[in-house]
């Protein structure tokens, strides 16, 4: 997994992994890794947006909380 840059130092996301049809996210304070996929509850639109945010190092935690909080596989 890659370290999430968190350019504003305000995120609970610590790591992420991008695959062709998924993104996996690890949050501070938990060992669990959350997978969001095209074919799961999150869907392609949200997963693609999350990939962009993860690579940019900003906004991923907020996006998850607003749009896909409980839509992990």
C-alpha cells in the first residue's frame, strides 16, 4: 500500500492501494483495510473519483464520509 500524502494534514486516511477495479483504504486507528470496488456497493463512478483523490493526497477522507462511508465490499 502507498502512504496517503494528506497534504493538509487533516485526514484519517493513512494508506491506499489502487487496482484496476478497486481502491483499498486504510484509516488511522484501525488495522482493517476497506475495499471499494466497481462491482460492489460503491460503483465505478465513486471508485474512479476516489482514485483521483488518493493520488492527489487531498480530499479522500471527506469524500468517503460524504458519499461511500458504508459502501465498502
